[in-house]
C-alpha cells in the first residue's frame, strides 16, 4: 500500500513539474516571460557591460 502511495505522490510531483516547465516554455515562445516586462538591475548591468565591449 505504501508503494502505491509513493508512486501517486511521485507522479503528482513529476506531473506538476512538467506542467510548470510547459507553461514556462509556452510563455517564453510567446511575447516573453514576466522578467522581460520590467527593467531590473541585472538588465541594466548587462546593457552597460555590452556597451563597454562594443
């Protein structure tokens, strides 16, 4: 009985993880992820670094 419970719990965890990955990939293929909607410090630092290299 405990094996069955463990399998159900493992299937739920793997299923939820797969669903979250699917949502993330679908969102990133579309208009972009939530991080693309705002200017964070990391993006500002990346822009400054890129401008120094060019």
